[in-house]
């Protein structure tokens, strides 16, 4: 923690003088993912594209592996102007910008094409802009896949198979409500504790996307993976408004264009990672189950109903998404 505080102080000083004598500006970007992750690879594409478009006058310095702190901590650094940009899950961002809660609704999107038609269309762009009043301007969305159930001792083929199972979820009310609505027992637990918790039977399973299922080594102890794809929460590339407002109009265009191009490249990195991860899981003896998703969608309808009751102001956005 002491090291991080010292690093923050250095960054604050550096940011205040980010325009060098040769006219170059440096954009500090911190995130929590390893450098092998497909989202990090997308961020590298943003770095390359921005330097190319600006002819080297705008450079991106990337701090991966949570060097600058957790997602929430880096978001707060953006708000005060100590760091220029970051990548966070829309689930984390929903604590700052309520509209991002929408993306956690189970089966909100019909398929991957529908998801990105929404995210890259009017609704998605409007939500990116809503963060500006909280000093967090969204630039683009990155594919973070779809979350599905995996278990250690019992396969999940229908929602009825969830009865009596303790399923680890993020400490997020919508995720808790979703698992409970399907008949499982949602169990919030720190991600770092999950491997041991499954191994010791503290929980019966969890839910996540294929790259995370494999990179966490959970496939070693969870031999059933049910691709019910109940939620598709994207990642978001953000820039702090304090840094954004320091840019010229031309520089803002470069940043936005570079972000949009990186988003398209990142989708390809993600798809390749999913394919590789599924291959690894299958070779390790994991049974891949393709269930009837409509059964899970039907059981989880109450999550959307409860969400609209609590947030009636977002019902129009939900309807727009459904109609798109």
C-alpha cells in the first residue's frame, strides 16, 4: 500500500506536467488484467492507433496487473485527474453510473450480434456519455464474453439441477438475485479464494466466461461447464473528464477513433482466447454441456421485473434494447 501511495504521488506530479517540451502528451492508463489477457491486447491496439494518428504527439503509458490498485481505486484516480484512463467491468462502473446495471440483467441480449448492435448503437453510446457527470467518460466497450455455470460434482443441465447447489457469485445484488431465481444458493466470495473453496466443497461451483474459467485453473477441479450464457457484462474503456477536457478538439477525435478501432481488434482477440480456452478445458476432461437456454431465461425473468420496479426510469432503455 505504501508503494502504491508513492506511485500515486509520482503520477499526480507527472500528470500535472504531461505536456512535454517537445509537444508530446502522455496518457496514463491503469487496469487490473495480466498482459496475456485479450482485453489488455485490445488496449495495446488503442496505444498503437493513438500514437499513429497523432504522429507521436499523444502516447499511452499502460500500467497492467493492478499496479495502480483495484478497479474502484483506479476509477477514483480518474475522477481526481491523477490517471487519465482505465478499463473496468461495467459491473464495477455501475456503482458510479447506475445505467451500467442494465448489462447485468440475465438474457438481456439475444446473442452476441444483438449485444454489440446495442453497445455500438444509440443506447450504448448514450450510456457511455452518462458517465461524464461523474467525471468518467466512456470511450468504447470491450468484449468480456458471457458468464456460464461450472460445477465440481454435479452437472447442470436444467435450472432444476441448481437446487441445493452453492454457487459463487460476485458481491453484486443482481448476480445474487439471478442465481437464487434459478434455484441455486448464491454465495458471494472473493475470487482469489474460489479455487480452494471449490476444492474443499465450501461451494459447489461458480460462473464465469471460458478464458477466466481456464486462466484461474478452475477447470482442474470443476469438470462440468454448462454454457447457459446467462449474462454478458462488457468491459468499458474510460477516460477521466479532467484529462479529456485538457485535449484539443483534434486530439479528442484521435482518442475516440483509436478507441473504436481497438474495440474491433479486441473482439478478435477475445474470440481466439475463447476458442483456445475451450480446447484446453476439453482436453482436461471437462464435460461441455449445451443446455436449453430458454429454460434458464424463463426462471430468471423476475430479476428484470424487480430491477424495473426499483429503477422505473430505466424501463425505456430496456425496451429500446429489446426492440433493437
